[in-house]
C-alpha cells in the first residue's frame, strides 16, 4: 500500500472535517483501543492523502442493447479512426391519415417522406449525405421470448430501394429532410383513399398492405443523423389539389405508428483499429493490452469498467480508518476528440462481477446522480476530465467481500441514441492518466 502524508496546508484544510467526523461519523466504531477523546489526537491519528491506488480499467463489448421506443430515428454512417465504421438505420410502421375525405375533382400531385431533425448529429457535415428508402417485406414484431428490439434486430426489406436521395445537410439550420417517393406509390394510395378501399380504412388493414419503411444511409456517408420518431416527426405526405374557384393544394399525412416497434439497427466494423482484439469468446480487454487506454462508446456496445482492488486493504493499515472523501478523475486521451466530440455527461454506475448494473453513484452532498462534470482543456488538452465524488463507493469497498464487491461501469447519457465516445487513459498512460484521491483518517 502506497500513501503520502498531507503537507501542512492540506492538513490544516482537513482539520475541521476530521474533528467533525471524529465526533459524528465514528459513533458506530467499537474497535478495541478506540475512544472519542483520542480520535482527533495528532499523536494517535494520521490524515492521509492516498493518491497512488491503482485503478484497473478494461473495455467490455456488450452483445446487444435495446433500441426500440427511444423516440429517436437514426440514419447514416461514418468512419471513426479509433472505433471503426459505424452505421445506423431505422425501421418503422406507417399508419393511415386521420382524415381521408377527398373531393370528387381532387387530383394527385406527389408523395414524399418528411423527417424532422431533433438537433443531434455526429460526424462530418461538409459532405453530401445519401438517403435510401426501402419498403419492409415483413411487419415488425417482438419475438415471444423477448420484450424489446435491439441494435442487432433486423427486418426483411424488398431487395431494392424505392427512393434514393442525396442532400447536403446543414444541421444548424434544423431543416426537415424531404425524400421524393415514386408516383406509382402515391397514385395507388390516392386511388385507395378516393375509393374508400379497406386497405386504408385502419392502421391494422394498412399494415397488411404496406408493411413499413426502412430508411438508411449511403455507402459514402460521413455522418449520423437523428430524427424525431413520432407521428409528427416522420410522415409520408401525399400531396394533391382541388380545382374549385381557386386551386387549393392539400395533403394527407401517413404518420409513423406503433412507436414501441420503431427501432434502430446499429452495426460496426472494427477493422484497422485496436478493437479487432475482441472476439466472440473474448469480450473483455484490459487497458494494459490496449496501449494503456480504455474505450467507451455504449452506442456500439462498448463500456468501460473500473476496479480498485486496494480499497479492501485499507482497514489493514491501522486499528481504525475512515474515508473522509474520495474523488475520481477520468481523462480522455489528447488527440482523440478533436474531430469527434466527447460525451457531454457520463453516468458512473456500480456493477457486480457479471457487469450487471446495481446502482448509480450519487453525490455525497446532495444525493444527485453524477454525470462527470466534464471540463475541456482546449489549450493543452492535458486537463480535460470527468470528475466524480466516489466517497460512498470507496467506503463500501473497504468492507466488501468477494461476493459483495463491486466495480464501476461508465455509461454516457443517451447511450443508445448518441454516438459520442471517449478514449480514456489508465494509471500508466503517459499524458492523460486516471486519477483517484482518497482522503483517509487513520487511527493507529
């Protein structure tokens, strides 16, 4: 066990905290030789800053994760030099218009898909993006043995797209994407509405006729785009007009329906990256095998685990000890987030030996869930960091057994709808290493 004594300034700074803890926080201690009178006696206690405890880091590849019912439709693909080629597309059902009354002299004009952006995108927006629209060959359904749809879920489509559109997307303008569909589709739907066909009478009948849509990016796309997966955010709009005293342009909207069955398929190709070390059998890789870094992109199933084995040895240092405070700082590696941005917030969770999340770490002062308080060093890229109060976790670990011991898992907020990622330095990283500071009251 390595530790350093606090200098005089830090010792004075902790004095009030220690005295308070000695009177209040140690009430339950019944170790032999302890008394409240000597708890804060400088001759009987040391106030230590433990800052050399090893933090073991590893990258875990999850098999799958839920992507339905997110309210988000993801379309596109891009290449990440650290994480590989990332692709996402969305599948969904289409419903019938709420109002389907047509005048006898109404005439068909055109049909299009309209996608309203939610403001999120990831990748290079300077290049044109291709959109491909496929008709589903089967209806979307959740298998009986499952409760959700996943990033690995697929639904059969027709072999060729019904529409392809290339557009230059400027995300800051927040303009809807419009994709023109063939008039054969529009005319057929128009005639069905005009003749009150059963196929367009209800959503159920319509789904038997029109199974749904799959919207995908092109092979040379350079970014991931995000849209509102709602009945107003994704519509198939049929335009027509009526010749009355004046020409009146009107439309019907066939909206997204069954939001619980709309899902995003997300895939990746790690070729040419260190992450090719993952195999079907090998789902966990230590940071020491990845050039002293850990990878985090839960959007593609990559999560980071942290373990601090030495915490369980702290009680061996003396008759009594108490963690007064503990702070964890995670540092992204310089040069890995210049073009592809970091997650704005990362939740720190407790996890058992099988990497099942047990709880989310909260702030000791106010009980709020912690998200890392990201600060970015734009000048030197040396002090970009996520900071966490890990006092409660470290305290728990000092009394944990082999069965109850927990590690920590990192989960970015919006983990299944946002592609932001991080490459984090471990304790042996030369420039951007993880830091753990434990302020410890040791009674001899």
